[in-house]
C-alpha cells in the first residue's frame, strides 16, 4: 500500500490532460465507509508514480479511491523497458558452479 500522506497533489493541472499524459483511466467507486460515489479527479505524484485520487469523502474517510500508474520515463515496472524501447537483450547464463569445481553425476561415482 502507498502512504497517501506522501502524495503530492497537483493543483491547477487539468485532470483530463493529466490522465491522457500518463494513460490513467479515471473511475468512480463507492466510499468504503458511507458508500457515497467518489470519482478520481485530483492529479497527484508520488516518486515514480502518477495518478488521480478522489477528494476526501464528507463522512471523513481518509482513504478515497485512487488510480495509479508508473511514470513512463522510469520504464515498465515488470520488464524495465522504457517507453519506445523494445525488449532488452537477454544476458547469457550465469555460471552457478565455480569453474574450478566439477559436478559429479551418477556415471562419475
């Protein structure tokens, strides 16, 4: 989970442009406490992540819904590919046994 107190809210930025820039899909979701529908409309940044967060609910729930993605400048979270790059070359196998040691098989006993 993210510590929402560290979210830098980006006031003055148009939520639609922010969503388009970072390919974020705004959404609506009921509040976890009172079930009032909240919509992610406030742009925010947190380290390498960008997103949209809903305003705090009138009931006082401090955990409004949010949509979060990784900034494309930092590459794909799982593959490390940066935007516009293809898959990275596969590095050769790492030797698991030092070269001065020999694995003994059944035929060597």
